[in-house]
């Protein structure tokens, strides 16, 4: 192993740590957003997402992809688990952009125009089950990708791992969201 390979591997792992840190901060922020009743509280939690998650996620994904492609080109070659992991990282970014990014970009200005207590409609948007599901699916996918990197299964087995991870993330996202919708109804009714 060359020094350049070892440094690239180190940066690849650092990118993974950064991605997990971004997901953790997003989870903490989402919990705060879902509990917010005042516009000032919601703005604090939304600001956390904008300032940290919106910078850390793309830079971490970029670092993972660039170093990963270097490692594939110089040492590993295009193995099945690598191709599935690469496709999963791209899908992870798409899910984050569509499931969370666009919603938060639309909700943020509405919160900014609100003063005092959040209207029920806005509280409902902040508690959208899609936000929670997007987060949990991406978290499950990251764990699936780490599994692929550790075990290095065949392409078919790798696809099964990622599909199972996505299914578990969908399930984990839906169960608490259903409980949360009952809590909202109890508060309103």
C-alpha cells in the first residue's frame, strides 16, 4: 500500500464520519422542529440545519465519492459491492434533496414570516412524516453501505442489503410518524 492510498482511505473514512455527523445534527434538528410551537424555536432549529447540515452533507458526500473513486481506480477495481455502494450514495443524496431539502426550503420562509405561535398548518408541515422517513431511510442506507464496505458481498447480495436497509428505514420512519399524527390530533381536538 502506498502512502497516497492510505491517505485516500483515511479521507474516505473521514468523509463517512462527516456524513454521520451531518445525519446526527439533522436528527437533532428535526426533533426540535417537530416539537416547536413558536416561530422563534422553529427558526433556531431550521438555522441549525441550514448552517451545518447543508454544508457538511455535500462536502462529506463529495469527499467519500472522490476518494472512493480514486481507491477503485488505483486498488480495488469495479467490484459489485462497490458499484452498489456508489449507486446507494447517489440515491442517498437524491432522497435527502427531494425528501428533506425541498420541503425545508419551502417551509423555512413560511416560518420566517410567522411571529409567535406557529399556525396548525405550519406545525403540521414541520411534523411531516416525510421528513422523518427521509432521515431514517438515509440513516439505514448509510448503515447498509458500511455493511457492504465491511463484508464485501457479491453484487446481488449487496443489492439485497440496500433494499432491506431502505425497507427498514421506511418502516422506522412510518411507525413514529403515525404515533406523532395521533399526538397532533389529541392536541388539536
